C-alpha cells in the first residue's frame, strides 16, 4: 500500500471519527443503529479496496470505488434510491403544499442521482460539474428555507441534512475536481481556489480519486439516516405503507442493478439476438450472439450492432473490440467503431464465467457511400497495442483474416428506382431474379471498350452467389466460336447472395472487345450460373416457357471492320 493511499485513509478516518461521532450523538434508536451499520459497510468496502490484489483480477475491479457497476456504485445507488423513496414518503404525507413541493423536487433529484451513480450518465454532459454544483447549492438553500419557515423546531436535523449534502458535494464535485481536473472550470471561467496544483496536504492530487466516492457514499448515509430519524419522530413513524415502500423499493432497485448487469444480457441474447459461434483464447472467450438494427441500409444511416460475448473462465486481461464495414471485394474499411469489451464500465477481466455480456457499437455510414453495393460487417477482438488481434480458434462464419470475423453482409441501397431501361424484358430465373431490361449498343468496333447495362429485379431474397455470362455468338459462324465475358454482377461488389427481396438495380458492364474480333453480326446471349458447379440457373420468359440452354438471346449487334 503506497504512502499516498495511507494518508488518504487517515484523512477519511479522521472525517469518520468527527462527523460520525456527531451523527451518532444526535440520533437515537433505529436510525443510529442503521448509521453504524451503513458506515461499517462503507469502511469494509474501503479496506477491501486498499488491500493488495492482482490488478487484472475480478476483485480489483469489484472493490474499486471508482468503477461503475461495481460494489461501491451499487451500494451508493441503492442508498440514493432509498433517500428518494423516503422523500416520497414525506411528500405523500406532507401537511403543507410547500413541504410537499420541496419533498417531490428533492425526491426527483435523488432519483436522478441514483441512476447516474450506477450508469454514469453525467459523462455525456459537458460541464456537468458546474450543473451538479449549482443543484447542490440550490438544495442547500431550499433546505435552510424549508426548515426555517415550514419544519420548525428541527434545527438539529437541518444541520445533519446540510452536513450530508455538503459531504456529498465535497466528494462529488470538489474532491473529484482536485483528483481529476485539478481546477474547477465553468466554460472558459476558472475558479482557482477549488483545485489542486500537484499536492494537497502532502498527497498527490491523483491519489484522492477514491476519497471522492467514499465521501459521496458517507454523505448519502448521513442524509438517509437523518430522514429516517425525522420519520421516526413524527406521525409518519406509524405509516406502515411508507416503510414498506422505502424497504421494498430499495430491495427492488438493488435486484434490478445486479440483474441488469449479470442476468439481463443473457436473457436479451437468447431472446432477441441471432446465434453465432466464434471461439477465442483457446475457448476461454466466446462470441455467442449478435444483433444488427437493420439488415438493409442506405448511405448516411447508422447501424447499431450488439455483440454478446461470454467468458468461459475468468480472463486475465482487458480485451477490445472493433466493428468495421468492409467494401467488397477490396476489403477496404469504410466505417469503424472501437471500444473496450464491456466498455469502460465492465471490463472483460471482471466478467463472471458463463454469463453473456452485451457490447453495443454504433457505425455511421458515410453520406457518399456508394450504393447498390453490399458491405461486410466484421468484428475483431484485440488486446494491447494495435494491431495485436486475437486469433479466431473456431467459428461457424466466414473470416476475412484469422482475427476478423464476418458477421453478415449489409446491402446498401439508395431507395431510388433506377431510370427505365431503353429495352425492356421479362425473364425469370428460378432463384427469384428477373432480368427486366438492358442497354446494348447495336454497332461495335474490334478493340474498343463497350458499355452495357442490365436491369435486375428480385421477387425474394437470393440465397446463393451467381455469376453472369455474356456470349457474343457469331450468327454466320460456329456457336462454339463465341466471345465470352464472365463476372459476378457489380464486379463482385454486390454478390447476388446479398440481394434482398423487392429490389430493382442497374448493373453496368464494360466489355473490352478483342482486337481480332471478326466483322459481322453477333447474337448477344446472357445468363447466370453457379461458379462452384458451373451449372446455369434455370430461366423462363414471361409466359413461363423455358429458355433453351438457359441462355437468353437479347439482340443482334454488328461488328464493323476496324
């Protein structure tokens, strides 16, 4: 245990001896016993945090007072919700409108504090320290006013409440600033007398960070027992529903916090997400479920991706996750989002084996993202310095690299119908694809590049990849002397296995005609086939008549002498 921590511990014990002694001397009966019990729990949490332990272990996280979702945050959040429920009881049975309004307002404040203590909502708010300081000051003034003009004759309780609010503010704002920001700033204005340049009472400012949580916790304890003592000394003491609301509501909130962390993600994964299997770290870590907010996107959209990982034993390190969108077939990264597995609140070294942990990632697609394409949504687990990826040991999905898993392909469409084709057609392939139009020049020159276009429509989602062929068959020559061109539609950027139902798209080809192409007339024939079996996809015309050789004769073109 380093010397700075020992000094902070001594300061906290001095605080506890002075403030705790005053509170105990001013309280009576059950509230005094509750104060001693809650303070004992806080002291135990503090000692467990101070004890040496493996820095990468579950316990080093669980007893870290600065860790969100851990023991200290859970305990403090339950305390704060108990305070809110106690104010609810006061408001419900208040005899004056001023007391009722005050109690409702304070109840809402402590409900928000209870949620924020556990879920750290303030991290998303700029200048949150200034807002908290302002609310705390307003609460102090309102408390003085309510005891001066409404609840008269309870000045000792007023001092205890003011003391509890002040201790919470001291820890949550002042000490927090000293240990993290070192100066209290509101916009461009700096309050220099609230801060710490380097040392405070001989203690490194950065070592004060765990003191802030303890002070917040202890301030909440003072407020809670003071309110309960107020209830104990008034007619509210006999109101049993109020006591049940406080005790039952606090228990329900504690159960929710613990269940939402360790049980809810597993239930969500099993009920709401798709199954996937990927093993890492010789089976110590598994990706077992995933969910994507939309399976068809448009440029500028946002994809919300949830990945459910499970530790199969306690992990000895914190791992990170990257979710990316790759272009096909170039494997170029189009969008990327990175986070620590479990986010910063619940790192992977703290995961309990056998339970799923949900990891939410948001991907923003560029506004100018080329459409009528499909992109690979991929996930990559890594640890340490980039790019030290964690290899995938086994999976039921395809991989791009040995550490990059393909979750699924995401078609990106504009939603606009392409312009009508110059030549319409109506050919139906057995897979649910229709050729509804085309644009082919009628005269060509050997050696030139020729642009042709095909309009495709789908009646259903396509479940396999097909390759298109274009054959230029000489009208007056042997059929086997055709000039052939083969490629996947969109040159592999939008494989047919990714085509969704009810889609109409235009695919542009560029054909490089051979220099030695004999002049004459050629019949343009097209079709689709499975590249793995070389079997052509069955096709019929609009009235259901099968097309010979599953090769559609489109038009006749003329090749002129070069």
